[in-house]
C-alpha cells in the first residue's frame, strides 16, 4: 500500500496546482503525431479530479531526451480534445506573458508548460529551475509514474518548495505492482526477457526471493545457456556476465525457485524479416546463427506455467518482437496471459508496447506506464519521486 498523501487528502479549490505528468508519449519520427496516447489517457483521472474540485491546473512533463528539444505541442492538442477544453501550451517559462496567463487562470482552467527537458537543469535537479517551476503554484502533485525513479527538478526538486502529494495514477501503479509482487495470489510466475542480463541482474536476484517460478526469455537467455556449457552461435551474449548467470541459476536452486530457461529457439543469420528462419535446440545453435525468439516447445511449456499461475508479472519481450519473424513467442506469451485467470501485470516498456501492438491491453489486470520505474520497483528500490511526497 502507498502511504503517501494524495490529491484527495488536501484542499485544492482555488489553488494553483502544478501537476507532473508523464506525457513522454511515442511520436511518429516524421509527422510528430502521437502513436500511443495511453500515458495521456492515464493522467486524465487526476486532471479531471482537479478540474472538478476547482483547482487551477498547471501541467508539466518531459518528452524525449535532453538535447532533442521536442515540443509538447501535440500533447496540448490531444489534451484539448480529451478534456474538451482549451489547454494552452506555455512555451517560455521566463516570459512575463506566461506568468500573467497563470495569474489570470480561473478555477478549472488547465495549461501545459513546455517540455521540462528543454533545459539540462531538469535532469541535473537544478535548484533554481525547481524553484522556478514551484513559483507558478501553491501545491505540487506528482502523477508521473514513468519518471518516479528519477530525481529530477520537476519530480523531486519542486517538493522542497511546495506541499507535495501523489495523483491517482501513481497510486494505481504502486498498488498494482505492490500487490502483484509483495502480496500475490500464488503461484507467482515472473517472465523476464529483454536484451541483456546486465540490465536485469538486480530484478532477477530480487525476484528470486519472491516468485515461485521464473521464466527466462529474450537475448539474456544465451548468457545463461553458455554458462551451462551450451552452444549459442552468434546469439547475444555477455561474456563478462557468465559467472553472474551461473550464480543466479545456483541461487534459484538453493531457494527452491523453479527457474526455467527456453529449450528451443527460432534462429537466423541476422535480425531481419528477409532471412530464412529455423528452429533448433537452444544449446545447439550453429556457429553462424543466432537465437532471436523462443521456439514452439518453449512456448508450450511457458503457456502451461502461465495457465496454472495465480499471478503473472512480465517484463521484457522474449524475442526480437519488432520483426514479425521473431514476434511469435512474445505474442503467444501475451495471448496466454490474456486468456489466463491469473492477476496479470505488464511491467511497462517494451512488454507494454508489445501487448498494445497485439491489441491485448484490455485483457490484462494492469499494464504499467513506466518501464524503468516498474523495473526498479520490482528490484525492491525506493522510487525518489514517490519518496519525496508527504506521508499520510
Ligand atoms: P530491454 O530493453 O533489455 O528490455 O530489451 C528489449 C529488447 O530486447 C527488444 O528491443 C528486443 O528486440 C530485444 N531482444 C529480445 N530478444 C532478443 C534476442 N534473442 N536477441 C537480441 N535481442 C533481443
């Protein structure tokens, strides 16, 4: 359970409320149109609550990386449609006009500040920038779960200057993840995929204390298989992580956790939809081929584990799902989760993108809006953007 104050615990009527949202939505590279507005839609509950309770709502968010200088203009346009009211984008935080617009806001009005990452000060958690952001408002609400693992000016810095509480999305995310991982309906099955062991070591170690079964997929498979003496061809492998992989396998044995590795793989000479593919045993991959998806036998085994689970938590695709030729494993896992009676939790990032791509989002119990944040939560870390908020 989250022990932080929320928007419901404070009086917002007539107050200027700065709301940190996660509007870091994917944009089409050429047209700059929003390709998924999930993160915007997920922020609406908090925004609508504030509007209906008479707050003056000042939204802010980052979009893209620092230095890319992407504009939140497409988000302002989408918000205007979704809220059915004009949401002006205030592009220059230093302009007198911006301050005047905010001073003249009426109860229920909404404005959006331009991308907080237009300046390096955001990621540096620069105090002067945090103070400037805070100076626009009387209350701070953090609802950006996707940025909660980052101590930036707009997530942590501002909390030094304003009474700070969480929004409904952060509440929902923490409750779903906490319930799924720390108080699950058993058996608890975790599926961990993605490219590298190195980025998932901490989550794997932490999950070994919590789960009943751990299903491994994706590029990290091959470091484990090589650690066991298998032949992996040109598959992705981190040779400096072979010992860690062996240690994880041993820890699983010691703790009585069933850690399953793929038994077969879809292989090809390169990552491309144009090259022929084959299926072979995961530990007998020819020298000139690489494993790019879990094979059909593995799919069947993993589906059986999902079918008997009480809770399934998934982070990381089990194959190179961006190519149709290697998307089957990831699609079958998503379908099996959608069909199961288990509590199903998708840990954001690529797995959430995959579930959305296959149109199965509505069939899951919870699809997180934060890849990095949900991973760090699963690692058992405290999220600074949430820690900085007022306790109940
Ligand atoms: P991560 O960011 O670590 O969660 O990794 C996600 C990426 O892993 C996706 O872009 C996948 O294409 C990639 N991936 C999944 N399986 C494999 C594989 N067998 N070989 C190489 N990359 C993979």
